[in-house]
C-alpha cells in the first residue's frame, strides 16, 4: 500500500478498518515464516483489533486467538466475523491466564496509559502486574523440568514501537535490567 493508492477519504469506519488491516506482501511473507499460531493478549484495545485482523488476513491458515475482557461486545463480534477466535479473560486473574490456550506466539498488547486519570492503581496493575503474571505463567520460568516453554515467543507492544532484542529494549524502557525483555521482540516504552 502506498499513499497514492489510498482513497481521498473513508466513507465508513469499516472501510478504514479494512484498509488498516490489509497486510502487505511483506507482512504475509514474514508471518509465513513464523512457526505456530498467535495469541494476542489485550486484543480489544486501540491497536489490537487491527493487528489481529491483519494477522488473520496475512496468514489465514494460522489460528489467531484474541484475548481481552471485551467490555465492548462489538469488538469481539467484529473479530470473530474476521475469523479471529476470541477468549474473554481478565488478565489480572492468574487462574484465568493459566487457562488460556498455549500457542507458540504471544503478542502482549494489554496496557493502560500511564497518567490515566481516575485509577492509578489499575494503571499500575495493568502495566506492571499483568506482564508479571503472563511471564510467571510461562512454565519455563516456573518449572525448570520442562525443556520448552508453552509460550516460546513473547512480543510486548504498546504504541507501535518495538525493539529487536534485550540489548535494544533495556535502555529505551528505562529498565534497570532486561528481565522483561524477551526474544524475538521486546517491549519499548514511550
């Protein structure tokens, strides 16, 4: 897609969403190289629905599973219509996270903006505690006897910026160490 191929304007939100979720040939080729299916945590946020629909369109043979509370039922219905499986889950509930399907790839998109007014405790929980729960549920971190994680690839994404590895992520996110940075992609905060 190029600027020249874009319409002058979109008549409906559905047209905009269709355009944003249209995978390029490069995205399709990259996803074809990724082994296994994809679990998108926090799929109902501002970027999650577009990412999940794009992944399904780029790799229709893969299982794309979106996880969120789905307080907006329309988001869930739209994802399911696009072929994305959905699972309602409160990511603050460790048992609910433990019950999620174990897929080869996890994209972590659950977060709240720091500085969000009204509930700083929930902001902290979503941005600090939830990633810790997800990391701890990974059996490699909790059971040394297992040879391979059920979630071997974890990508954490927020505002569209990502670092390619531990060395790249730690300085950008201000982490004292890179314990939250995992390969192949790590979270890079704004």
